C-alpha cells in the first residue's frame, strides 16, 4: 500500500493519503502532473512513517483533508478535460 502527501505550495496545505492501492496512487500522480503542466504550484511527497509531514508542520504547513479536492475543483473550473478525483474502476 502507498502513502503519499499532496502538497499545495500556494496555500501551504497538504492532504495525506495512506493505504492507497497502486492504481489510485498512480491516478493521483497523473492528476498532479497535469496540474503542474498547467502552472499549479503542487507536488507529491512520500508519507511513510518518518516522512516529511512533521517537518512541513514545523515550517507552517497545515494538514488539510480537503486540499486535494479543492485543487481538483479549481483545476476543473479553468481546464478541459476535467480531472476525476478518483480512478473509476
């Protein structure tokens, strides 16, 4: 299972995803890459134990379960085709 952080550098907020299936992690990565190509200041990081999330919080970042969803909504208002939040099986 995969553990990742989706980081929004503009707002200094991140969403932590744990125990993702590989196909879901790949879908989220694909979405983030499309956002980067569109000029968004976002990235993905490893969220395994000992990962960077604790350092991010010390640096003023905020863990926000809705940050990824807001990035998708913002992207979809401006860009076509829209991104789906999750991979449909």
